[in-house]
C-alpha cells in the first residue's frame, strides 16, 4: 500500500511513500528499543549538543522543509518558514534547560538522604496532525530526547513527505539512528503498536475521535497518554481595549495558518458598547488579507489542507445559517479554498458556537457584562485557551480565575512558547506540553530513600 500526499492548491501529487509492512514496523520498534538502551545513558551535555545540531540543520535548510509543508497542506510559505524556525527554538530551549528541569529534587525526611530523580521511560509513540507538520512533532521530540527517551512518529497521511523530512533532519544532524524514526503507516496500524510492550507512552494531537481511540487503547494497557485535541478559543473584547492593536491581534488569532489551529480564536465575543465600531474595523482588516498561491511569500490565506475538510466547514456554516446566523463577509468555498468568513448573530445553541471550526471562519457574539462574557467563554465543551482585551487591571485579576481553560492570555492571542506549559481542559485534552511541565510528562519520577 502507498500513502500519497496531494497538493490541495493544484491537486498535483507531492509524494508517494510505500507504507511499512509488519516486518518493517517490527524492525523500527526493535531499533528504537535497542537505541534506548544506549541513549538513556548519554549525559545531558551530549544530548544538548545533538539538539543544537538539529536546530542548526533546521535553520540551514528551512526553505526546503517549508516548501514541502506548503505543497502538502497549503500553508502559506512565509508561515511555513516561521514554523521551521520555531522548531529550532524549541530544540535550543530544551538543549539549554532540560538538565535543570530534570535535576534531582532533594526532600528532607528522617532518612539520611531522600530525593526524587527523573529517569527516562523508553520509547514514546507520537500520533500527529497535519496542521503544523513540523512544529507538532518537534514540540514532542525535543523534550523526549532530552529526557533520554526515544521517539516514534505516526504522522497524518496527507503530510508523509514532511514526516520523512523530519527523520532526514535528525539524520543530517548526526543523531544515532533510532533516536527518532518516522513510520509511514495508516491509522489502522496504531492499535497494535500502542499495545506493543516496547511502547511506554503515547502523545496525540488531533481530533477527539482520534484521541479517544488511541487513549482508550493506551488506558487498557495501563500506559500513559497526553492528548492535545481541538479548541474553540474565545477572544473577548471589552470597550476599554487598545482598539487598533486588538483588531490586528484578533485577525491574526483567527486567520493565521488559514484558520487551522487548535488555539485559534474561533469565537469573537464583543462588548455591546463597542460592537458596531469593532466589528466594522475587524471586517475591514479581514478584507485586506491576501489570499493566493501558498508559495507566494505575500500570501496570508492559503488553501485548507484537504478539500474534504473545507467541505466539512461549509456544512457547519450552512447549518449555522439555517439556525439563524448571518454571513457578514465571505462564506464561499472553491475546492480547498475557503474565503475568510465572518458570521454574526451567533448564539450558544448554534453549531458554529458549539463545534470547533477548523478553517478561516469566525463567529461573532455580543455581551453586556463581565459575568455574561465569562459564561459565554465557559459555555464551550472545549477548554484550550481564552484571550481577553481590556486595559482594566482590576477586571483582569478578577476574571482570570473564573475561566475554565488551560490558558488565559491578556491583550494577546493564545500562542505556544517553549517556556510556558501548553494544554487544555475538558474535551481539549489532558496533560501538558512544553516547559518543565512538558518534559516531566514522560519520565519516571523515581523516589529514592537511603536510610
Ligand atoms: P485526525 O485527528 O483524524 O488526525 C490526526 C492524527 O490521528 C493523524 O495522524 C491520523 O492519521 C491519526 N488518527 C486518526 N484516527 C485515528 C485512529 N482511530 N487511531 C489512531 N490514529 C488515528 O484529524 P483529521 O485530519 O481528520 O482532522 C479532523 C479534525 O480534527 C479537524 O477538522 C480539527 O477539528 C481536528 N484537528 C485538530 C488538530 C489540533 O491541532 N488539535 C489538528 C488537526 C485536526 P491519518 O491521517 O492516517 O488518519
């Protein structure tokens, strides 16, 4: 069986990769396990040097890696280059900080010595999505390797050449073969791999059905998982916000990566006092976004990653219109291209408010009071993050504890940063990536007691 990726902009074939057979999967698992035995003993300094070399390789060939991502999933090339650069950042961050994150923690007891040490657990399987083909993988593999673990990747079928390229990054950077391996397989192979005793934990980024399937298999084998699933972040605009900056930030929060981001601001909640003025400025800014060939460095809105995903978004939009929502801007689809779209008069019962919209469509709702704003934010089954825009510091302090999300950003869009934990609540998943919290997810927190 072959896995083929098709350019969603022009329907040309990008790559055809032969799917692994059972013997080849076994070979990868064996190699991963044997590499673990030596990798776990390498000092932090050596691991750091390797990761710095990975960062150098990413920077050196960023154009090559970015172009493949753009061809495979339609991401504008300037955003693809920025993604590769961010991967270099996360490698450098963990190269510099992991020894500190995982340093021995002494705890005083009646023993002569007692402490906690953070030992590697072994081979970690990552099931990853297509929306940030490089970033999602590096966010997992940089801390995994620094902790002494080994990575095996099952990437989304539509970005398999990017997955092969990630393996190439590690080969070119000179890491031991087996530290990171891509497995070109379909998702039907995952269950048996999760059950394999050599796999010690699983991390998955993607949809709720994929997360539920993989995590329940993992749970039945008593294996730990981290899930980073969808989101429907709110952008809450109060009348005392820094107006122009807030307009620009909200546009970027929704439309970057052609709207295909779990932490995108999908529900724009505007205080009634500033509603008309803000909506008109927001719509004007959205009109100015340049759609076009994803390979053109000036393009801001590319095409969606697959036509079926664009069709799904269209269905959500049509359903919402039949429920009473109104299209202020855009609303049309041509193949995998979806116009930047603004939908007003949205209430919490509507599809577009309840479900995740994974493309360039924003829903607009208005509110009168702080309490109403908090209720609207929390009235989502998702809980990845929320942004609030206000100059009132007392309001900020009062509201932050009331949100149910995994992150609150004030006067900025929710974004990931290697220094900060990243993850959600409710059906957005569990566990954290990045920062010291991320690297501590897949380690054996070993208690040592010496009488
Ligand atoms: P999926 O969640 O289906 O795919 C993500 C990854 O999971 C892929 O590697 C996929 O492999 C794999 N996968 C899917 N089903 C299973 C399964 N039952 N067992 C094991 N692995 C599985 O995403 P889609 O591409 O279908 O996108 C659908 C929706 O998911 C989007 O519209 C969006 O709402 C959400 N999504 C969220 C992302 C996020 O960042 N949180 C990222 C991408 C999507 P394969 O490609 O071979 O099917």
